[in-house]
């Protein structure tokens, strides 16, 4: 009996002729070579990608550090810009804008707690004559000296010393009654006299002096700090009218 061989799954090419088998082998070799080339290309890509990823990671770390540095510098610059926006360029004191904002804020706060708020307005006596005698650069230096002396006299962090305008300066004193504010104003006047800044044009002293107006209010939510300013200004006018080189308390003070 003649047995017929049936190809099985373990002999996939058993039914092919020699020529077909040769062709199939060539085809398989080509596929293997193609796969080998693809494998080599993939290995190169993977190696390059790994190197590229390391480079990107390094760049990202560097960029992150740079961004952090720039953010810190920006924060410092913003703080400095904020400070300059509220700072008088000549004296280094708070400027009028800062004064107005601070006075309004503490007025509203103290209206809630029913604590007193005082204000001292300081004016350099015969300052125009000082500039005429010594020149504007010397006048600027005089204002800087006065500003520094007032700032050193006013100790509490909650108090604000500001350049109110021209040769006039202001001191905002939260939680300070009329007696305390008047005492501080007199101390400021003494401090300025002790600087012994020559003033040939003065009609009250041979040295630079201040006239000071003091007012104290118990803030009310339905009112504003403008009333406090008006009373301090009236007291300042009275100090000038009655001879200058003195501190006057507004009689309407609380």
C-alpha cells in the first residue's frame, strides 16, 4: 500500500517543490534582513532618543532654575516698584499718595475699635527765605535732614511719616490721644532745633525751626479723615500766626 504524506503544521513547507522552497527561503531571508535593518534603525533611534531625552531633561532643569531666578527677581522688582510708588524721591518718606491711603485705612479701622487717631502737620519756618539765601540744592539737603530727624523721633511701626507737600511733612499716629500727639510734636520741634541748621533768613531763630499743628479725632465710620486734616491745618496756621517755632493743638481735638 502506498502511503501519502500529509503536511502538518510542524512541516509547513513539506508540500513545496525544490524551486518553490528556494524562492520561499530567499523571501524569508529578505524579510529577516529587513527586520534586522529595522531592528538596527530602532536601536539607533532608541539610543538617540535616550541621549536627546537626557539633553531635554538637562535643559528643563536649567530652564526651571532660570525661571525660579527670574521669578525671584521679578518679586523683588515688584516690591521695589511698590515702594517707589509710595515713596517721596527727595526725602525717602512716604509720599502724599501713601499718606492719603494710610490715613483713610486707619480711620476706617479705628472707627470700628473706637480708638483715637492723631495727626501732626509740620512746616519749615520761612523756607522760601532759606532757599533764597542758600540755594535750592541746600534747601533739598535741609529737607532731607529734617525728614531723617522726624523719622528717628517717631518710633512706632504703626506711625507714618510722610512728605505732605513742599516743605510740609505729616505724622499719622493711630491709637494716640491729643496729649501724646502734642508731646511728640514738641519733641520733634526740639529735635529739629538741635540739628542747628543755620537759617540767616529766619525771623524767629538763627537756626531752622518748625511750626507744628496737632489734631486728634475719634474716627466715625460715616465721616472721613479730611476733618482731621482740616483741624491739624488750622492748628498749624495758628502756630504760624502766633510766632512760629511752636506746636499748637487744635482746641476741637478729642
